C-alpha cells in the first residue's frame, strides 16, 4: 500500500473531482478500512448537488456514510479489532459529553460528527474510523449486503417506536429504500397486513416482493379513500418515509383511532394541517412520534445489533433494492443524473 488513494472529492455544489489523495493517518484509537461498497444516500444529493454543506462543515469533503470494508491497519489502543476483520460502520460519532449522550440518546447528540458528512467518508479507497464505530460482520454476511446496514437501522429505529403487535395493520407511505426496509421490519415485528403507498409502479412492485400485502398507487387513487375502502376504520400503524408534507398530513387520516404514526422522512417544509386532519389527532387520540437517526445505549444501539442479526440470517435483504452498481470515478456523473432525474434509480451502490 503506497501513501495515495483514489477518492471522489466534493469541492462545491456540483463540483466532484476524481483525485489521488493522501491515505488518512490514524490515531491510537482508530482503524483504517479498505472500503468495499458504499451506498449513495438520499441526503448525499442535496449536499453534493443542490444546497451544499451545512453547519461548520468545510470543503473539500469526501462523502459516503453507508459502507462496508476490511480493516488494514489498527491504532495502538485498539484491542477488539484486528487487521483483516470484515466490518461495517456506524457513522455517527457522538460527543459523549452533552446531556443527551449522558442519557444514552446518542442519536440526539448536540455536537455529533457523521463520517461522510462532517468528516471525510467512504467514497474513497480507504477511510479512517474510531474503533467504537466499527462492527465486525460474520462470514455469512457479504460486503454488498453489509453496505445496507446503516439505512436498515434508520428504518428499524422508526418502526420500533410504533410498537407493532402481531396481527396489526400497517401503512408505509413512501417506498424508497427506507420504506422498503420499513416493510421488511414491519413483517418481522408481526404485521399481518402491510399497505405500501407510492406513486411509482416499480417501487410498489419491489415493495410487494419485500413483504407488502397490498399496493396503493397514490397517483391513481385517493390514498385516504382507498385505505378506508380496504380497512373500514384505517390502519393501526402508519410509517411515513416519503418526507413529503402531503403524505405527512395523509398519515393523520389513514390511521384509525388510537393509531400510532411515526415520521421518518424529512420534508424540509412547513406542515399546515386542514381542520379535519388536526381534529383527527384529538378525536382519534393518535400517537405521533418523530424518529431521528438510530443510535441508543449501549452505542451504537439495539437497531444496529438487530439489523446485523436479521441481515446475517437473510430475513432483512438489501440486494433486491440495488438498482445500479457503479465505480468510484462515476460518482459525479451519477449524482448529476440522479438529481436531474435522468435515470430511474432506487439504491445506487458504489463498488470500490
């Protein structure tokens, strides 16, 4: 291994350059990982192509926080990991000092860093990672599937908040990758009916393969009328993953009385409610939860151990969700195509 590596480096909005850069030096508590696969997250698109970086993050930056790889170097104080270990990574690094960290709510940390969004990430041949963020993966779990662990944990964390019970009916609003994982988790949690909502037939078709029992194309029918036609009163649980103010409001009318609703998707917009929707919250005694990240005590938390277990057993799958596999030097081209909607994509995976 020489001291240079290939990387896709973000210098500004729409400015992604394929470069040879220095392999990062690790400290005594870090490991160096040879990246095998990294997924493009929906949150990578605005950072790279639309709104740019937020907070005190600075250019240049290497993106990529959904990834798997093999350890090639360990720091002096690393005692539970070895060179050659096959691993996945929990990319959020909490400060450990704020009140929420002290309470074990690491995903709510006031001063966290995320590998690939606030410090250099995995759209490169190598990435350095704190040892506490590293999860060893069993031989039964291949690198390609392991690259889907992080988004699967996001879905688990949200679905767990709804307290699905065996026999419950569940509606999943939005069948992108997080929604597709949510469908699989809802089935594992015991849902007997899973209604998948989307406006794209290909995503609905995949939702069916992943465990949805009923498909509703919201472009062709009124989703609220349709769910009441099918169920009478509405569903026990609504999982909103589309991140749209329209589906966020629809959730309030799709749930039955005493229904539980969780918002996982982010709309980045206001949510003005019609009078009927607001009344449904009160008259229906609805329980509404937000879901943010997937990190709890002991770090990285139950969502990560559950995902690792169920993926290893093949009960949570990722490969059917992959629509494109690309190379490192194609990242800039594909991000542009994705944001312009020049391609029809689901999950784009980069093979390093």
